[in-house]
C-alpha cells in the first residue's frame, strides 16, 4: 500500500523527534481531529483532518487516539528452560545463594540455553516477542548473554536474526557479556575481546555490545577492556549498571559515550549528575522493581536533573517476566515517578535513542510509520490501563500487523 491517509483520529499525540531531556520530556504535541498520511512505509504528513492532502486511499480509524509505536530498548527474550521453581522458592523466603546451590538461578537458564539449537531458541522466543509486539512495541532490542560459551552466544544471536523473518517488528540483536565463568576469568575476558567480539562484528550478528558491571559480574576495569574491543570492531556499547551496587559503571558509560546505561536502581547523586551531563540514555526497568521488590530506579530525579530517560521491559525469566511494553510504560508512572507524558517520551524517542536510532518514535514527516491506534479516544489510557491491552492496532512500516496474520 504505497499511500494511505488515516482519518478518524481523535488525538494524534507525539513527542518531538530525537532524544528529549529533562523538562522537554513532558512536552507533547496533541492534535485534535487529526489525520496522518503514509507513503512507502514512512510518514509523509500529519495535521488537522480539515487540512489533509488528497490521497490515493483513505481509511477511517473510527475515532481513536494514535501514538508512536513503542520501542523496547532492553530485553533478554531468547532463553530456554524456566525459572518457576526459583520464583516459588524466592517468594517463600529462600535466599538466592541457596537457590543457586540447588541448581537454580541464572546458571540454570544458561545451562538450558546452551543445550538448545538456533531453531529451538527461535521457536521459544517467537511468542514472547509477538506478545511485546501486540502490546505496542514496534522495535525491540534482544540480548544474548545466557550462553557463556561462545557457541551458545552465537546461536542466540542467530536466533534473533532468524526471528526477523517471521515477525514484522524491528529486532535489534545485542551481544551481552553477562556473567563471568567460575574459573579462568582473565582468559575469558581476553577471549571475548580477541575472538567473540571480532567474530560477531565480522558476521554482522549484533548491533551493539552490552556488559553487566556488578560485584557478581564484571568489574569496571574488565568492562573498560570489553568496551575498547567493541569500539575497535565498530560496535557501539551499552551497560547494565547500578542494579545492586554503584561501582563506577555509570560514570564509565558516560565517559566513553555509551548509548545507554540500564537498571540504575542503586544509582545515587553522583550517577544522576553524571547522566544529566552526558548524552548517554538512562534506561529504567520497572518490571524488575515489581518482580524482585528492588528499590525503583530514580527516574523522577533523573528527569528533574536534566537526564534523558528511557523505559524498557527487561523481559527475562529470572527478574522481569514482563511481556508488555505498554505495561512497562504504565509501571514507570507508578513505580518510577514519571508523568504519563514523560513515560510516553521515555518509551518512544528516548528508547529509540538508547538503541542509536532517530528515525522513529515521533509522528512527524520523515519518520518511520510505526504507530499505534488505541481502543480509546484519549491517549492517556496507554499509561492508565493495567491488566488489559489498550492497543487496538499496531502499524509497523505503515502496515497493520493484522495483515501479517498476527
């Protein structure tokens, strides 16, 4: 469908293109009785219905609100096995160390994932990503990181590439250096830098490299070495940091110009100030707060300090079994202190910036035609609704995903 004019839009709501910081995150354009013209998968025009240009085809959406497609900048959607026993034990008060001793925890996911082939991993991930897509996520980042051995990491990334053929959402694979081995740590980091990252870059299997910088994961200095290898091989970097301890990872991410630093539950004033001064996006993950009972990342203070804040689901089996980008947006309002307007900005243009993208997240001419038609005439239902899906139609590149049979 080369050209299509959509009418019947009670509210067309959008942030400005590009990453928005601080108070600018609250500034949305709200057009009443609007129309949107798409041409060849891109937005060609938006404005008042009365001023709409002539179009080859016209479709009336029936009086609903339209917002940009959501961007999920942080998921671990490819895994095998489950963590249901871990969940039951944790809510009964069993310490995580004991869960690990029983054979559970992240190591159990890594063992199950390492045994699975590309086809099985893709089959397992497909319904998870389809759920995110139906919740409004038109662009989704997907990390590796549950393999440990390099073969498993490569299979996870290849599964993401395979899924791109069967899902209309844009999927962006990220190589995550997640957990160090119990023995041979230095040799592992050297091999990551000299072997794994160059191969991933050479074969085009990832769009970025992420590292988990924590006391039980990688040190700041190890992270610095991995970042250097990634940048040498032409890959931008991202960081898991400050989930449990503020070790200096956030400051490193800002210093090297990382795309984003994610989690931030343990961030203090020094980290907030660093993020307010740099271009690195601060990505908060309210699903972790809900599922694990962690302190919420200080999104309110980050915005007030002038930082660029994004929101992601962190979809994963252990700490955030959250299959809805819309629900992540709604939780960011309730748990992280964002306003509905800030949360929409955080889940659209700012989340896109966390992935190095500036061609989506806003409903403006020249942007990708990725957008959502809600069930409601009021866009605020996107942040208000819990337990039901306020998204009626998902358009990716100008096409309703229902045309793909989803």
